[in-house]
C-alpha cells in the first residue's frame, strides 16, 4: 500500500471537523476538573458532614470528587450540544418542522444543563 493511499485514507477518516470536535471534548474535560482528577485522584464519594451517609458533592470550593467531575463534564457537553443544535436550527432550511424540533431540543438541552449546573453549585456551596 503506497503512502499516498494511506494518507488519503486517514484524511477521509480524520477530517478537520472531527479534530475540532475531539479538541473541544478534551478541553471541556480538562476545564471541568480533569486536571484536578489526574493530579489529586479523588474518590467517587465522600461521607457527609453528619457521618450517616455519602455524597458525591464535596462541601468545599477547593476539592471535588470524580463523580462531580464527570457530572460537570457531561452537563457541559449537553449545553454545548444544545448550542450546536441551536445554531443548526437557525440556519436556512426548507424543512421547517425539522428546524422547529431541533430548536426545541436545543433550548431544552441548554436550559436543562444550566439548571442542573446551577443546582449543583447551590448544593455544593450551601
């Protein structure tokens, strides 16, 4: 197999768009707490302040659990997907019903992601 054929095969598989999406996912993971996760290697849950149960939210602004990191990561991805769908739905299209459905799903994703993140922040700091 020649070099040109292999090179064109990888160009078909890994396009510029795929690299941009992978970079966005990597940056989102790292800014959601991935750096803290790799350095500190926290547990998945902690015991509550009363000592009778467990929680995945640490009541501190200086630490977090791995579960909290992954929840934040997926909620951020859901919000990003909502904004991406919102952009796609607002582009000119001949299929109005599909654009309306994309718009509704996008708004629901953004509102849901922001709402749950807001609740998590309130639960973490209060």
